[in-house]
C-alpha cells in the first residue's frame, strides 16, 4: 500500500466562506421562491422540490466521499459510485422535468441555473466546514500561519 500524499491545509478565506453560503442560500431561495410563485399543480411543485433536496444531499455526500478518499479514509467503491450516480440522476430528473414542462424557456433556464448554483453552494459549504474543522484541530506552522 502506497503512502497517502501529505495534504497542505490552508484556511478558507472569509470571503470564500461567505460567498459559498450566499451561493447556497441564494440558489435555494430563488429556486423555492420560483416554485412558490409558479402556476404549476402542487404535484409538479413537489417533484421539483424533491429533486432539489435530492440534488443537494447527493452533492454533499459526493463531496464528502471524495474528500474522505483524498484524506485516506476508507470509502467503499459501491458508495462512491452511488454518490456519483445519485448526483447525475438528480440532474437528469431536473432536466427531464424541465424538458417536458410547459414553461417558457426563460423559466426553464431560471430553474436550471438556480439548481446548479445551489449544488455548487452546497459542495463549497461542505468543503469549507471540513477545511475549517481540520484547520481548527491542526497545529499552526509558525512561519506561514497555515496548518502544518
């Protein structure tokens, strides 16, 4: 078994942490406000709401498994694959729903972009939480101020 490469930790900047949370909240809020105001039936709104939740969960889970593998924490291949498949399925479900929806193209683009912004925000927030937790636990390098 080969040794794992040593990770060099750098504390995420406050600006990146803030931008990540903003991307998550703005993307999800705009998506949900759009659903609330949409002239869809309740079952359609429920479909798009469930796809958002499924996408957010699968994106965070995938980010966690990728990070676990990078840090040498054992992740089974089946779970790693399931995370990738789940993320792709959530994107596919949104795409199929929007393709078949009787919405204007601008509305379809609105939902797609808000969904993707939410996924990006969720992954970035999870990464920052993990980085900050590791940085908090790691001793500081006196010369650079970064975690050793």
